């Protein structure tokens, strides 16, 4: 199995497809399998070389249980470690939810490594601690309680997604949540994001107003509103989302000579 090492934490990744390099980073309690299961890999692999990464604490990557392992700098280091392991200097980036949070961190700490950013279902501002504290309380009751809470608010998830969610390490997810809760956010980086950026969000997503505000401060941004979609739907409805991603990538790669 392919792993990169970031200061002793092993990060699992997979590579598929040919073309300009595109990093894909999944959301909280998911894994790189999500991009396959919901059709993104099939929709992108014929035109892009996809680098799928399991975030620390998730999937087949290592799962530290201490909060200090989940700083934004550590998460940035994970992506860079994978790029360096493959001797790849620069990429496009697509991240959803937690993956979008990591995208803003990359724009702050390693902007020179990315041609463009596509960020879905996330804003860059310091997070409201109360929902994250509630998440921690649910996780302390076990993954069944956590998944039940998600389904109560967003509706049932497909059985295979539910099974993958239940297989998570609750203690690692607690540490990851506390790391996000304590992070100051990335509001200061927005004016410096001069690379092409796509930000998209479901209009029924709680993060939508903050995402809508954030794009007012990003110099070269395309903002896509997805009517009536909640946070989960704006990922699972690939047939709605993917055309916006491929249109944006097509424009960026044409302008930059199909950079790999």
C-alpha cells in the first residue's frame, strides 16, 4: 500500500488517471473511497491525474489520538508529504468540507505548490465551537450515535457510506474535531489567494452564508450556489457538482497550458 510519511504519521494515497495533477481531499469521517463511490473518480480520471489522499485520522492513514496531531500545519504537511513522495512539485486541489478547510490551510502555508483551489461546503473562518462540542459528545457515545445524529439532521445516507462511517476510529475523530475547534481559521489568507479559485456550497448548508461572505475577499474566485442542497447533498449529488468542477478546471488548464 502506498504511504507518505509526515513526521512519523503515515498518510495513505492512491493515484489514478492521466493529465494535469489534481489532489482530492475528502470530508470529515469519510475517506478517499468517497470520491470513487460518488462518481468523481470516474468523471475526472480520463482528463486528470488524480491523487486521492486519506486524511490523518481517516481511512487507511494513521489515526493519532492526541489533539496536537491535528493542527492545520500538520494537515498541510500531509498533503505536501504525498506530493514530495511522488516528486510532484505542483497540483490543482479539490477539497470538500474538512477537505475544504485543509484547502484554505494549504493556501496559507503552501500556496506555491498549487495552481488552483476548488473548495466545497466550507468557509475559512474560525468555527463556532458549540456544534463541534456537540459532535465530540456524540462521538464519545460511539460511531452509532454519531451516524444517527448525522442522519437525523441530513437524512439517510447510502448503506455503504454508513458502513464506512461506522468503521471510523471515534477517538481519532474526537481529536481531529478538537483540532479544528481550536484553530483560528484562515480569514487573513483570503486576499492573498491570487490563484484561480472555485468555491461552491449548497444553499441549505449551514456554512453557506460564511462561504458567500468569504468569496468577497478572494481576488480571482468563481462562486457557485447549489439551490436547495444541504451539506451532504452538495457532495453526493455528483451530477450537479461535477460540471462546475470540470468547467472551472478546463478554463484554468487551458489558460495555463494544461499544467501537470
